[in-house]
């Protein structure tokens, strides 16, 4: 009799544990919307990046390092090595700054490819999932409780002419890497570290997004 009581208690306890475990997994389930919302929760993200471009023709890898800014004002890639330069993306323009300080400005209105890619990055970091789905097939892969990957495959033929896919990976509200596969079969991978999330950019940082 006692054995039966113990057995029943064990079964009940086991069912409770299974229920709680299942509930925990459901609670931790991620969606494209929840991930983009988390990324957008930081008005500004700064840190260091390593860019690795792999050439399809010979497998050669070209590496550069520098600092980045993701903000509501725009995106900045400030390369420090091997040669200093800057690339600034805003909703209106793409600005390239050479080591000698010379600026080259391209209007987004005059370049549909630039405009679409810039809009894509802005959509990701502003949490605009509808805009993202308009131009891409979107697939979210949850690798563990808090780790995720977003695979973006272009629907738009203009974007597809230069980019086959884009994969973003991270944990929670932190973006750890971004990899683009070009139509040429080359790949460009960015790895991010030392992220910080200031509420406000400094005056010097804001100046990067002012077109003169």
C-alpha cells in the first residue's frame, strides 16, 4: 500500500516537473518580433568590430578592425586598421570618409540598392518587422534559451543582385555577428564585442551623422 502511494506521488511529481519545464521552454521561446524589439530597446549601441571578407576566387581573407555605432541617427563603421576610413549610413545618404578627411556623399534617392540595404539595417535596429518582411524572407532560429539567428533572403530582385543573404546572430538584446553573402559568392562577416548602450551619443559621435 505504501509503495503504491509513493509510486503515485512520484508520477504526480514527475508530471508537475514536465509541465513546469514545458512552460519554461514556452516562456523562453523567441520570435522575430521579440528579437527585433529587443535590439530596438537600445537607442544607441557602440563597440568594436572585426570585419572579415572572404574572396570566393582564391579563398583569401581580408581583415579590418575598428569601431561602430548603431543609432536612430544612422550607422557608422569607423575602420582603424589596416587603413583608417569611415562609412556612414543614414536614411538619406551614404557617406564615405577617407584617411585624409575627404568626404564622398551618395544620395539614397539616386541609388536604389543602397537605399534598400540601408532600409534593411534600419528596420532591424528600429524593430520594424513589417518593413523587413516586405523585402525579405525571414527565418528565426533559436539555438538555445537566449541565443538566436535571423536569416534574411531577399525577395526584391534589386537587393538580390548584390546580396544573396544576410545572417544576424546574437543573444538576447546583444548582436554578436552579421554576415552577408554577396551575389559574387564573396562573404563579409562582422564580429562585434565590447558593446555599450549609451542613452545619448556624445557631441563628436552625433557629428558623424551631420551631412555638410
